[in-house]
């Protein structure tokens, strides 16, 4: 269910990202990213991401949690998106792609960032399935 919704939103995003107003493409990017994060593909991406980061952090002598590294990356990406919108009052192409990737990162993150991010992503994915579900016949 979430994979089909993500495919619909992300394909619409791909077609309207340069033609429509940035709020429409940003909306589709956020809904598509949240749906992708809850799909089976998002689970695979999360598992692969935490495995790769766990392998890299395992090379350091001090133990570092891969989830903490992902949480730091989430905060960094979120600050980049906010400063991009703050600077020119619109979400540029890099910010839109970050909006697609950020829900997957938030589900992989640990600590307070991960808990809060998972709640937000869950709400956005639920709203996306409620919006696009009747269109798809769910």
C-alpha cells in the first residue's frame, strides 16, 4: 500500500518539479518520501544504511552507535533545508530531494531525534494514504 502511494507521489513529483509551484512539488516530495520510508523498499534502505554506517563506525576504536550518526545527519539535513527555504523563500531542487530522503533517515535515526521523527513520518504517511487512498481505490 505504501509502496504504491510512494510510486504515485514520486512520479507526480518527477513530472511537476520544474513546472508547478514549489509548494506542490514539495508537498508531493514529503508525502512520497514518507510513504517510501514505510514501504518494503524503505525498510531495505534503512537496513542497508545502518549496516554500512555500523561497519564504518566499527572501524573506530571507541564504540559509536550508527543510529546516533544517522540522527546527526538528519539534524544536518534538516538545518540545510530550513536555511534553503529561509534564504530565498522557496524549496529548491536539492531541498526537495532532501525532503524525499529525510523520512528514511528519520526512521533509521536513534534517540530523541529518531523517536520524534518516526512519529512525524508516521503522521505524514498516514495523511498521504488518506489523501491518495481513495484515488487508488483503497
